[in-house]
C-alpha cells in the first residue's frame, strides 16, 4: 500500500495559500432600504425583499411594511468599530428594525423587535417568517464557487459547487440546512462566509425562488419584546482561512477559547467505545452480562499493552420507555448488577455516558410524579429547569462520568414541537445542558446535531466536541470528515469520528458473518488526525495493538496534530471549477516552537496531483525532506523546485507522506516513525542544532522507549532510542559522526 500524505512545514496549512482579500468590504444602503455588498468596488451580493410576519400576515418592505425612519449609527463592540444604518419599519402592531453594522472586515445584519409580535408563524417550518438580510442568488459577473455546510453530524451533508448552483436547494436550507455558507473566487483571493450570529437555535436560512433569506425559523408563534436575531458576513480569502477567521470572530464575541477543547480528557487519552458499529454494541460475550464483558475487555487490553483510559457506554445501559425514549437514566440491573461506580473502580476507566431523547413517561417529570418541570408533547418531552440538568450530571459524575453525550439532538428538536414554536426555548435547553456540564466539571459531546446545535455550542465552554461522522459500521465510509471537521474547528470544538475495528474480521459479531473492516489502517489514521476522541471498539482477542498504538504513547496519551485535518483548498477548486485536485487531500499541522509540522492525507484521488511546497505556504526556495509512512527511513527532496507527486489512489492504498523543513544547519527532525503524527507537540519540545549535531527533548512515561529519527543534509537517517526514567523527560541527540545518546532532563 502507498500510505497517506503527511507533510511538515513552517507555514499555515492549506493546499493553496491565498493572498489577502482584494480590497475593502463595502455596503451601500438605498433610501428604500435596499442594499448591496461590494468587494473591491464590485457588487458581491444584491438584496432581495425584507419582510416580517405579524398577526398571520407577511408584510413586505415598501409594500405593506412601511419605513418609518432611517438613521446612521456608529459605535464599538467586541467585533470592533462600526458604522451603519438603522431602519425602523411599521408593522401596524409594533416596531420592527433592521440594522446594518459595517466593520473593517465583516458586516452584521440585525433584526430587532422592540415590541412583542404575535401570530408570527408561517406554514413552512423550513422557511423564515422574517427576512433580513436576503440576497438574490446570482453571479453578478463574478466567477465564484460555493461551499455549504449543512446536514446532521456537524454538517455531514455539506457540499461544494459553482455559484449560482444549478439547483438552488444545493445551498443549505431550513431546520437541518442552516449552516455557514462560503462564497469564493476562482483565484481564492476573495471569500465571504455568511451565517447566523446570535440566537442560533431559532435562526434559519431559507432558499426559495433563487433568493437566500435569513430570519426567524418558520414555526415560531410569537416574538418576545427586545428580541434580536443577527446574521454575519465575514470577508476573507480561501476556504480554510475564511472559515477559521469567521470562527475567530464568533469565538471572540462569545468568549470561547478555540483550544479549550484540548483540555478534555477524551482529547488527551485513548478510549474504548461501545457505540454503534462496536463489537459490543447491544452484544455481550456469550453467557455474560455487560459488566463482566467490559471487565474482560479491560483485562485483555491490559495484557496486550493497550492503554485505554476511558470507556464510552452507548444507549444499551439505561431504562427506556415509549418509542425507545429515556425513562430513567440509570443502569439496568441485568446490565450492570453492581452499578456504574463498580465498573469505574475495577477498571479505573472514566466514563463517557450516552443519553438520548426523553420519553413522555420519564420518571423525572412532574406529570409522572417526578420532581422536575418538563414540557411533554406526544411521545417525547423536554426538561425546562436548570436544577434538573445539574442534578442529573452530578449524580453520574459521582459514579465515574467525565463526559456527557447528548445524542439524538435532531430528533428531540424535530419531534418536540415547542422547541420550534418558541423563539427562546431551544436555546435555553442547550444552555442549561452546557451550564450543568460546566458546574459539575464534566464535558459535553453533541451527536446527531443540526448545524444550529453546532453554532449554539459556541456559547457553551463545556461543550467540547461533536460527532462529525455518521455511525460506524465495519466497511462503511464514515471516515469522511474532511468538511465537517472544518466546521467543528472553526467553531472551537473537536470533530469526533465514530469508533473503528482495528482488525478486518472479528468472528461472532451480530452484524452478520460477512461483516469486515478492510480499511482499518485508514480508519486508525483518520481518527487520529481529527484531534477528537480516539476509541477503538474491538472484541476481546480481536485487537491489532500495534495499529492502535500508532495513535498514542505508552500511557495512552494521544499523539495528534494541533488542528483537525480538513480538505485543502485545491479540493474546493476542483468541486467548483474542475481545477485543483480531484479527490480528498486533507491538511493539518502540529507546532514545535516556531516550526510547524504539517500532515496531509490523500485518499480517493482520481488524478495525479503535483503538490508543491508553495501550496503549503513555503517560500519557493524552502528546502524540505519527504518520506512515506511505510518507508520512513527513505527520504527525498521536496520544495526548492521539487514537487510531491500524489498518485491516484482508493481507500486501501491511501497515501501518507511526511515532509519536514531542513534547518539552517542542514538537519531535519523526522520524529517517531511508528506514529501517525510523527512530531506531536505533546511529545516533542526544544529542538536545536549545530553543524555537527541535533538535539530534541521529548516527554513520555516511565519505561517507555521511543525511537527518534533525524536526517542530515545528505538525507542520511539517524535513529536514537530513548527510554524514560522517573523524570518523564529526555533529550535525544544525534551527531554527524554517527554517535547518538539520550539523557534525562
């Protein structure tokens, strides 16, 4: 096999590093309230109708919605200094304002409701009952592409095409489609990102009659006084850079740390999964309960040297009622006879605990004799008080929980009507879960989320990660997270790829005798490159320990990049214009002081693609060395006139190369050849060199041995093996005379 592509560089990591945006962002507001967005003096977007629904009637600007006043505004907020315009409209039942705030590189469009409005809903739940901004879907004489982040599982239905698209509904629409939208030029010099900016759970985008509209989702029955709904347009370049800068703005406004998720236990240590696709998903060992089965997994893993540090317990352990909703979120006695705390005490594994939607007959609701306020509608319910979530999470933290997983978010949102008819309840629901997690010192994973759930997580520091792939099943293609990972990263959370089997065949599975995982290496590589949880799901006796250990250190510490691997910009160019790379080439990086190690994954590539160092952000004269994952001691020149030829490949023969910058002394750090991420910032620090020697420090656990590889200016590889003592830190040194040594720090 050819492996996948792993590249080390000194610059920002995208496959095409675009220049800054061509010119200033412009906004022109007409006397009638119409408007155009321009870039470099050229029209980028042209407004369509502004409207609002009141008392069952949709009022359109300059028809039955009359302008009362228009005045200039200016000020400064977290986003910077701005100027703009505030327009007041007369609805006949209260005031409605539309406001433009123009900043240096972004525009905020605000709908303001000083007065409460009633009977605001429309018949189309995927539509919007108010519209501002709205834009004609047209070319405006600019050759552009569009990337639309839509669908469940952190944008699992995302796509790219030319703009305007042949089918208008290609653009995300309605309840499950309202995610960020990127427009980009063919030269990648100019891009914009459009998205919700506040009240994320009730904010929708709708596409109809070649018009893109932003507003309050269609089923909301009333708008409370002083309600504000905002949309943002961010000017940038490229696609990766545009999404990251868009995310930077949102994270700054809401005070969330982009790297905060990296403190989550699951983003630091190897876990074991029993999620869908796992061998022990609704299946135990013969004649054993789950408690005994999982203790056997623990003992087997310990014997094999697989350092699992936590376990994901999926939906099979708690009580369910109507339509498989949760009645009581406690372990069933036939599953865990001694309880969750016993499992924690025996294994030492912290627990990621799965939950789903609440059944109408749950034991917590006051309607059923419980202690907490719920709204019950049909077969499901939603809790409405903070105390419930605080108590729920505290109880499970005491028995070993470190992460709460809320699955079936889309089903609860879609099937409990009040979450869509209220302008505020869905946001309250999400904020209460996030606040309970924060108060109890646990983290939160979202699963089966609409894009609006991902956006809402920006307001919740304890919400650290979200499923970015579909459910795993051995042999399926749920490894594909190249676009969803970008959405996650931009919003300050880790993308979570579901579990995987580390060996192709695991006998006795309830998925059937023909079940097979032919791409176990690809699964292992991708899950490592996400920066999210890494959790295999093998049967007892069915693990490839060496493959699993390519993701982590001896103590289970994950060796991952600093950013999730995402599709490079050349992918977006191909999908929109037919240029670039016809296939999946993902990039990421890890930083070692001022040095940046980049990782590039190539899979399902249909054309030969000559990757240049300039595309990765290097200068044309930068010298690098490159090696392939299956021949790590053979290095080749890259950069300074040498390209890396990515060959057509499928899933089995995916390609992995590492390209490392040559230091001024001629040395290069190749890192750990037996890890997917050879120069992880968790492992290495303090790289230095002279003409005759090279040094690097590294961290590890007592008794762990690590082989560190260097290369000299003649591309000769030097290997140094270090074993950690009680200090947990060593320095590896190689010299040009062939000697090498390690010493404790």
